[in-house]
């Protein structure tokens, strides 16, 4: 029996989530009798998503044209001044 293709949202070996980890503790404090780091320097590794799992640059499936009026009418601005006749 053939294995089904993995879901598009399932990450592959090339995809990795973003993560942060402390690299150096700057200040420690005693909280409840236990020493804990209060301030640290952190390194942040951004996420990477491979081309296969990158979402497409197109509208969602539910997006559709409600009513097509035909060819678009170009906008032509009126530059001549006019007076209201009243």
C-alpha cells in the first residue's frame, strides 16, 4: 500500500521553527530560596520555511468575483473649472 503524501503544513527536514536561547546570564536573583537568572543575553534564530511549504501568493479559494461589469472604465479627471447654474 502506498504511503499518502504528507500534508503541506507538515514541516520537512529543511524547515525549522524560530527559537531563542540564552547565551550569557547578566544578573542573578534569589527567588523563593532558589537562584534564578533575571537578565540574560539571548541569541535568536529566525524560522526558515522551504519553497515547498511556503504559502502561495494568490487569493484564498473562497475568493471569487461577485459580479463582472465588463471592461473597466478609465478614470478621466476634469481639469476645467465650472460654475454651478442655479
